[in-house]
C-alpha cells in the first residue's frame, strides 16, 4: 500500500504532510519532477521544444533514483518526454536540465562551479550552504517537517535561466552572488 501524501505550496516553504515511510523522498521527487515548470529557461536549453527530452539526473543515490522512477512512470512534463539518468560522476551531469546532487560536500560544490557546469545544468542540493556557495537551489527538510528552499539567482543567470516569481516567493533565502571558495557561517 502506498503512503498517503499531501503537498502544500505556500509562502514559507513546501509543507510535506505525509503518512508512511519514505514520505520525504516522495515529496522531494514530486518537487523535482515539477521544478522545470518553475524556471524560465533560456532558448538554448531546448526545453520549450515539444520534441526535446527533459533530462533529470540523480547523483550517487540509487535508492532515490528508484523512488523518482516509480513516481515518474513514463509521464511527460510540460509536454516533454522525461529521461531519468543515474549519475556516478559529476561530469555526467553536464547534459542534464536539472541535477539533484543531494548532500554534496563543499569540495564538490566548488568543482561544479569550476567546471563551468552551472551554465548548462540547474543544480539542486540539500547540503548546508549549497545555494549560498553557488549552486542554483537548496531543497532541504527544515523545521516542522517542511521543505525549505534557498535560491541563487546568480547561478541561474549564468545559464540564461531565471526562477519564476512564484518560485522565488517560496524561497526562505535568495542569494545574488556565487559564494564560491568556501562559505562561512
């Protein structure tokens, strides 16, 4: 029997009212699958072309990959086919529209920035300081079992993309610079 899951979007964050095990991963997967609709994509991304394939990558997390795959079940998003990719190396994320990298280290964040990957891929992480350090989005389970969002507009601008106004309203924090090189408290 599947868990009962209710997701509420509101100004302070994304509330996950869930019953059953794995509910946080289900909510995270739901959000990632709908994230493409919260971004104004540059024409070079190809996402507005109905013939293109939306590529969502999951980095080093086979269990979460399986959760997203079960939720996806050959659905289309915004009319685009979805290709779900499991990646083991950072370099494999360069061809993705969105890459979920989870709880990455500061060293990995620095490598993503140095490799110039922010221009072609929107990165979503859950690790502390990830958005402040330069990744596009930090999506994490905060207090009161609420998913909180932090957004780095400077990272979006590098690829010619922009978060929608409604998505920015969900963010608890918005950064306007790349904090590359290690971020203090």
